[in-house]
C-alpha cells in the first residue's frame, strides 16, 4: 500500500498481463451504451482475473476437503479445528438465517448456488485486503508488478456475478412453473413441506397435469403472465358484462405494471453490481488517500506526526474494511435470495 500511495487509485485499477484474444470484442463501440465506460478492443488477462482464479481455486481446495471430513467416518461428524468450525458457522448461517426464512422448503435446492456465491465474493474481498502486489514487487525487485488486487472492485467482475444471479433467478422461476404444470400444482399456493408432501390429497388429480412438452411450451409465457400482478382480475362469480370490463381493464393495467416490473428486473442486478463494486473500491481509495498525506508534509516533525495519525487511521479503516468484506458478501447473497424467493413463489 505504501508503494501505491503516490496514486490512491492505482491499486484498484485493472492491470493487464497479456492479451487473451487478438480480435475485436466490442463490435465497433468505443464505450458501454448509457454508462459511458470505455471499451477495449481486445480481451486481456488482468490482475483481477488472476484473483478470481485464486478465489476459485481456494473454493475448490477448501470445500471438497470440508465435505470429505463429514463423510469420512460414514456419516455427519462434528466440525474439528478452528477453520472447520468457522466455515461450518458461516455455512449454517447462510442456510438457516438467510435462505430458509424466505425459501422455506426450497432452501436446499438453492444452497449450492448461494454458498458458492457467498464464499467466492468473500474470498475475492479478503484477497483484495492482502497487499500481494507490493509483496511480490519487493520480492522480485520490481520485475513483477500489480500481481494482486480486489477482483470485486472491477465492474466486469461484479457485473458477471450479477448476471449469474439474474439468470439463476428467472431460470428458477420458469423452472418452478414448468414443474408445477407437470405435477398439476401450478396456481396452488404452497405453504411448506406439509403441503408439498400431501399435495395429491388436495385435489391435484391427473387431469390437471401436463406432459413435459406442453409444460415446456407454456412455462415461459405463464411466467411472464404472472410477472406483474393482475389487480383487476374478476372473481369467478362476476357477471359476464362486469367480467368482460374487468378483464379489459386488468389487461391494460397488467401491461403498465409489466413494463415497471421488467425495468425492476433489470435494475435489481444492476444495483447488486454497483453496490458491491462501489463499496470495495471506496475503502481502498480512502486507504491510499490517507497514506498519501504522509508525503505532502514539508517538515520532519509534521511528517512523523501525519505518518502516525495516518497509520492509526489506516488500521482503523482496515478493520472496517474487514467487516465490509463480510458484509458485502452477505448483502449480495441476501438480496439474491430475496429475488429468488419472489421468482419461485410470486404468490407471496
């Protein structure tokens, strides 16, 4: 961090190592539409991509080993060791305190995705707090530079994570409609495991079930049809003329609400992307700016005074950054879980 103090944003910017693809990837555009961010002509392997690989490798090294510890004795075992207890506590917290209150009986279906999302973001955040670039630069005498950084401080990385959440949310919603049509439970509000386990006893007969082919054709249109609420839908006992008027009004209102819901569907992953990016970048820029104050002093006394104050300030902000690293991973997964629950259980 001290080596990067001459420029408070140098350690959060992506730095390319080598070119991955030599051909144009931006289709002639010089910047991202509406956002105004510049586009590169080629795809480079950067320090942020390197850190995503490191985070992925850590996940592959830690969690299969953690899972094998539970199955080695032929059944669930109590966690052993500090790290195993730490990961056990985090896994349980995400499942029981974040996912289960909103996903209910669907919780275990989405846990592999939610756990992977949480720990990948967490590892990227924590790796960004380690001054790997400065350590490697000192160790190699300046030969290797910019080896390290906060991957989640890159809009492309956080945007990719948001896109994964976006497709998971809506693919799960469509899949829920599909399975409901096949099982004959589509349109029946479920309230937990008990309802699912005894659904056949509540009139879900074979006549209401569909073939997989028909269900596949209807799943997406029905998902879109229920994407916005039908606030003026008439009751079954409404008179024909009143029902016709209400159906017309309901359709017009549904179109208006559908546009708003579609805008919201795009804004939600965009908010996930910006929130994670901004929070991870802001702390690192503040740390670099505080350390840069040391080199603005003109006297020795002021230099030592400012250096002491800056160092203490950086320690305090570093502790806050450690908390933010966990907090932002939690918030990203928490909001993704809420959006998932709204997609798979729109009646709620």
